[in-house]
């Protein structure tokens, strides 16, 4: 028998987070669902209705973020720069860069987002 200790990471098991079990919150008209947040990363989705613009996210002090457009069409602004995203496109956002999602399509836009390293939830 081994005296090897089990780390907390080794004790964690794969798990499913159902859409309705994710943390759900609004940023203006932008409906966000956060499925995971820990010291390593965060992961979730934003859905923005047709013609709407979500709130400005001020950026993350020490973390990169990736936006993946899963459905629809968006323009993501980062200060004076605008990036057009269609389904299948991704945008890499460096630390500290404010960003905002606008739906410029004819269907709700769904952006999947992830960032790391993780950080404490904003209050």
C-alpha cells in the first residue's frame, strides 16, 4: 500500500454542468451563463439579442480571454477597434483590454468565452 497523498486536483472528477445549473446573470441585455470559475480558468457563454449591445467588460488584470462565436454575427469592440465575428470565428483578448459585444446579425449571437489564469468573481 502506498503512502502517496492525493492532491485536490486528483480528487476532482469530470462532471456535467447543465445549462440551467450554470451561474446566470445579465450584463445589460447580454445574458451570461458561467459554467466554471476557479484559480485556473473561467468558462461561459454570452447571448445577445438581435440589435442589442452588451455591457462593457473592463478587461482582466492578468488574464487572457478568448471569445468564440458559436452562432450569429457580432462586432466586438476593444476601445477604438472593432472585430467582426461570424459563427466559427475566435477573438483573442489580451489582459486589461476592455471589450463589448454587439449583435449585428438577424439571430441571437452566442459567444463562448474562456480565460485564464482564473480570478476571483467580480462583485
